[in-house]
């Protein structure tokens, strides 16, 4: 059994989905793991991770619109406002999604469906540099 760990720094330009499927595929290839599990973990509380369709950008547009309506900025009853009007809504969106994803590895590649991609879902309006930890465990 082998293990490897690495950290990706993903720059964002504001709210939206940022695909990084190619980076996880390369990480798994570089680790030379044939069968195992890749864990992806984002080290922040105002963004999250999604596996989502990567064939039609309308999916991303609709997801952004849905979350903006579900958790809008400007809810005046919120107490946590010291980091700006987008911060608490970002925390709520993050709590509704996920900060960690497990992806099986088979034949040396992450087992994703044909139209699936891995995304960082940025919930803040200003640019950030997000830290995503990759951990793989498995056999050659």
C-alpha cells in the first residue's frame, strides 16, 4: 500500500465553479497508483467542492443562479458581517455542499463518469487563492 499527498493552489476570480479535473488526473498519474482512493479536501469555510457536469456551461450558470437565490446576500438578520456581505452567505453555501470528496482509482485513473468534472465552488465575490489537499492511497 502506498500513499501520497500534495496541495494545489487554485486562484479564483470571484463566485463561480473552477474545474480542476486535469490536475487531479495528473496527480494520480504521477503517484503511479493503479487501484485506490483519492481524497480531495478544501481547506476553507467559504468555498466547497463539487463533482458536476463539465460538458455544458449552462449547468454552472444555473448552479450559480440557484445558490444565489437560495442564499442571497443582504439578509439583514445575519450577525456575522465583519468580513463583508458575501461572507456569511458563503459559509452557508459551503455547509450545504461539501469540503471533501472521495474518488475511486481504477486502472491508474480517477473513476469519473463521462461528463463529470471536479470543481472548486467559490462562494465569495472577491478573488482568492484556495488550498486544496490531494491524498491518494492504494496499490500499484
